[in-house]
C-alpha cells in the first residue's frame, strides 16, 4: 500500500491511540456477582472497530481500559466494580472484571520509565492480560537484564516480561522509494498545510534527510520542514514542484486505498501496513501509548502491533480502510520470521503541524 506522489510511481509509508489500555480477566463481573435472581443483561451490539472506538471514548470514566474483539464484533470494557459494569452493559458493551485499575498499570509504566529505561526494551499496557507487558530484545543482557528483572519483580503481577530474538531499531534502509543522503524511507500520508501539499513520514527519516527524491540520485521533489525524534517519531516535508499528491495508499496489487480521514487506533483492531521494502502486510493492534527504547533514544505514545516490517519501511502507512492511523517507526524481527512494529499516531503529527489529510 503506497501513497502516490508522482505519475507512474507510488511510494508507501509505514509508519497511533484512542482506547485506554487495560486488560481482561477470564471471569465476567456478572458471574463474579451472580445472585439467585440475576438482572437481565442488555444485548451486546455488533460493532465495527470504528464504532467500538467511538463507544469506548464514552466509557472511559470508571473503567480499566478496553479492547475490540474483532471475531465477536464487540467492545470489551474492563471494570473493577459492579456499578461500572452496569453502566458499560447499558451502552451495549461487554463488562469484564479485572484485578488492576488503569491507574495502577499506568503507575507501573511510570516506574519502568524512571527505573528501567534501557535501550532494547519496550512496554505498553495490554488490556487482554491486564498487565504492563515489557519486552527485552536480544541486546539486553547481563547487568541490564538483571536491572530490568529487579524492577519488574518489584511491580508484582502488574508486569510481565517477555523476550525478543530480534533487536529494536528504526526501520530505515537503502533501496527504492523516497530517497535522500544515501538513505531510503517510505512516504506515509499526503497532507495539506496552509493550503500547500506536504507529506508525513518518520521523524528519524526527517532527521537524516533534508531533500527528498523519488529515486536514488534523482532530482528533489520535496524538502523536510520539521522532524521530531526521539521523543516522538514524525516528520513533515513540503513538495517543491507540481508533484501529484492524491490521498491514497498503494496496495501493491495494481490498486490503491483512498484515505479520507485520520483516526485513533483501537486495541484489537485489524490493520494494514504499506511500505517500500515489504509492501503490504496486515495484523492487529496490541497496545496503545507504548514506549520503545531505541539505541538512539526513547519514543513514547506509540501504537504497538504484530505487523511485520523491515528497513526501508520507516515512515510507511498504517491504516484501516479509509482511515490513516500511523507512521512506521521501528521494531524487531522481519517479514520472514515475524516480529512487532511500533507506529507513531498520525493524529498527533497532524495536530502538531496544523495539517490535515488530503
């Protein structure tokens, strides 16, 4: 899936959320509080991911996060008391009893940030397990791993540590797509700022490349106006000529996906990513507001997915139908063995630049 920029050529970008993350327990509150005369349960609405996201935004108060069950087409909202469960069911969502509140999980996340910000680690609140899931890549060894384990242990059941055989890194590389200074990235989404055509890509790409071309050694088609990395991972480039800039993503099958809006991602949402190295791949949103500690620095507020990506896919588009969701930041693994990829939420980049999809 690419974003078209010029005639006879399409480039894609691969690169985040709306739902508060928290986890689900296997026992519903209804069962946990069963009585001899159970009150009638409202029927659950069959929802699209967009509708679930909208509903979740109305149910944040007194809940412990939520996620979208794509198979059942329902919104699952985590709660810690009966009153909250009743309010959730009244809206047509499923209520589930969980051990930890969102505030407790967020506190654990802040502890990890202050005591275990180690290059090669990442974490995000997982609403399905009701834990902060911490991942350590293959570079985290010895005293660093001991430190991480000690901090995680102090947080008890609120944290789960996992290990990755890959290495967390920004997905920048050499090849085709949008080029500059010997590096290659992927174009994300075409946008409009102050009535002028621009495009979004990854911030670590914008840090490296100031003049963009559609081919290696080619003439300039755009210049970087601003980039943010680390901390965030987004960049804005302005087209320098009359380059066509349709609002669409290349599907690498002869077709394109029209992009009409930007949206927040939802945990459990099925998504697609398009990038210049590995083309189109799909997967699921696993966490929101995730942090990843690259060797170059920490980036926060990311969308975490199980979609694969490889060097050169950086900046590429994460989308769901006509909705732009994110820009490919980085991750671990590849598209042969799998892995996880993090995306910068598009909504944050648009707000920062005063731009809109178009």
